[in-house]
C-alpha cells in the first residue's frame, strides 16, 4: 500500500508533531543556556499511536520539515525542526486565522 501525503502542506497529525517539537524546543531553550536545538524523539503524543508517530517522523524527515542526527547509544536519534518545518507551522497558523476570519473557508483569501 502506498501512503500518500502532501509535500507542501503537512496534514493535521504532522502539524501536531511539529508543534510538539516547537514547544519542547522553546522550553529547552528557556531552561538551558547552551541549547543547540536537538531534542530526544517524541515517543508519545495524545491521540497518536506509536505506529502513527513512526510514520509521521518519516514523513516529516522526507519532506524536509524535521532534521535528525544520531546522538550516541544513550540517546539514539535526536530531532530538530528545520526552517521548512517552522515555515510549515507559520503557514498553517496563518491559514487557520484566515479560515476563522472567513467563516471556516480559507479559499476566500485565495479568490481575492
């Protein structure tokens, strides 16, 4: 079975994971002076199964929204939002604001 997903617009579950990494990064940055942006993998998130998270991490890496690096035996893989990931979140938030402004229809913005 071939899974299909948009390359330019992450789906709501993908955005949920990106948002979770952004929140974790902000908290780590506030707590640590020398925070370098790398975070341990998110293994649990409300409403998502382990299989969902595995699929979503793969999609986010494949689409350039999430970077990863191997960080040694004790931690394993670490993840970081890419510039594209931050842009995806900003675009999704802007689209949501427009949809709210136009009664749930963001297409009104594009028709102008």
